[in-house]
């Protein structure tokens, strides 16, 4: 199975579109093909919904990446857009990540991916 980045590269090589037209086709593309989300193999990830149910879970996590299941991409630094590259994703402390996402409903499919201790 191809990962999301491979699928996106394949998609981008076949379509020359801009703006909303490009996004609409990408949404159709990922909804009609089996996509391995990058965080499927990260067993310590935790959803925003789980934290809303038990806020004390935040105490067990220091730094995280924020993943949007809706867009199948990570949040960039400062919440300024999305990226499919983990290396380009923003690193947030857990409290900041929760504060930036707590308004999101479950349709956004927000997942926090903990980083190893010492990650800056």
C-alpha cells in the first residue's frame, strides 16, 4: 500500500489544477483509495476527542505534532497551513496544541502524535 506522500506525489504529477478545484479532486482521490495515514504506525497517538473526555491525559504528553485526519496532513508551525511531511510539521507543547484545537469537532479528526522526550 502506498503512503499518503507517495499518493499525493502521484496525484500532483497527473493533475494541473489550482485552488478549490485541486482541493476538491484531492478530497475525492483520498476518499476513493486506501490510504495509509502516516500516524497509523504511531501507537502512542491520541485523539482530541479522547482528551476532551479525559483532560488528565494531557499531563502524560509533552511535545506533539498535530495531525488533521480531515486534510490527511500535519499542522505547520504556528498553525499556518498543512503539510504531509512530518519533518515540516510544527512542534507544539501539549497545552498549546489542545488550546489551538479544542474548538474543533470530531469531523476534523484531530490526532496528537507525541514526540520522544527531548525533542525541541
